[in-house]
């Protein structure tokens, strides 16, 4: 039995924090046609959830057009949970997006019922996070608070501290990803994940070690308390992602 959170989150029939980690596929197209094509491929890929990486969209700051596109994706993918992410350009985002546009889109997409999770960065600080939590409260949309390091892997104590900071800031789901420089870095990420799961047993976690050497964390992370893993759909959104079919085969062995 893997270490599961005491308070899993159910979205459209999928349990984040259930007996096995969910498999999520990112949609990273830039144009409307690219996005539609990726979305139409989703039923054949059959993930448990999708992440809409709207920071890649050419028109993301045109709120009406972006909201309409999110609604269109919702229709295409049907009853799959959707994570809405406009990743900050300083933390791996495709392009710079004005905060006022980003959070307006988050608000309207949540209010319309198009998305099931919103992702924002810990770097915004407690004040802004409280503001977004208050904005989302009427919609009951869970907030993922995330932190990414594409250069290195901090010590397990620092990873523990960052995930703890996300939880104390009010995260419904805490997320951390880092780039390993050694096999020991991957072990540090997994060890820190388990430490957080033991210390903060309630909420779901998403953690991963990126790159080729970190790929094993996407397969085995669930054994240490990570509740979702990202896989390749049409294109990867981060280095080290594994194709869905191969990842599912591995997970079926571990979590059957």
C-alpha cells in the first residue's frame, strides 16, 4: 500500500490521492489548430487528466478568445479533469504573460466550470496566494501551489521546506519539480516527498525529478507519496516525460 493522503481530491470521477497516481498529459500547442489537434488526440491516449499549458498560447492575453478555447477543449476531452496552468516565464513558462491577464483567465475559467484545478507558483508569496484562494473559494476549484527548479535539485531538507511552505500557504495540492545532476539528487527528491507525506498527511502531493536520470521518479514517485505523474501526449512539457502507454505499463506492475 503506497502512502496516500488522508484527504484525496475527486475530480470528475478521478481520485487524486487514490491507490495509484494519476497520469496527466500536457497540452502545449501554441495556435488554436495545434491545441484542437492535441485535444482530439486525447481520447486515443486515454490519460487520467490533462494540463492546459496556456502560457504557450499565442492569444493567451486575449481573455475572450482564451476562455473560448478552454471551453472548446473541455468539450473535446469530455469528463477528464483539466489542470489550468499559465506557468511563469521565470519558472519554465513558454512566454511572459501579464499577471492581471493570467489571473483573470483563471477566475473566469473556474467560474465557467471549464477546469478542475488551477496551478500557481509559490514565488507569488502568501499575500497573492491568499487573494487567489479567496477568488477560487466560490467555485470550489482546488489550487495547486508549485515550485520548479530547472537548474538543479536542492537538498532534501530544502525540498521539504518548500513543499511545507506551499501547504502552509493554503495549497490544496503541493507540487515540486527539480532537475537532477546525479542519481543521489533523484533519491533526495523521493526522500523529501516521503518526509512531506509523513509530516503533512492530509493533502495530495505532486513531485518529480526531471530529465533522463529523473525519469524513474515519474514511475516510482507514487511509492513515496506523489499522487500524479506527467506523461508525453503529443509533446512533452518538461524533460524526462515518458509516453503514456509505456508509463501505464510500468505503473500497472507497481500499483496492481
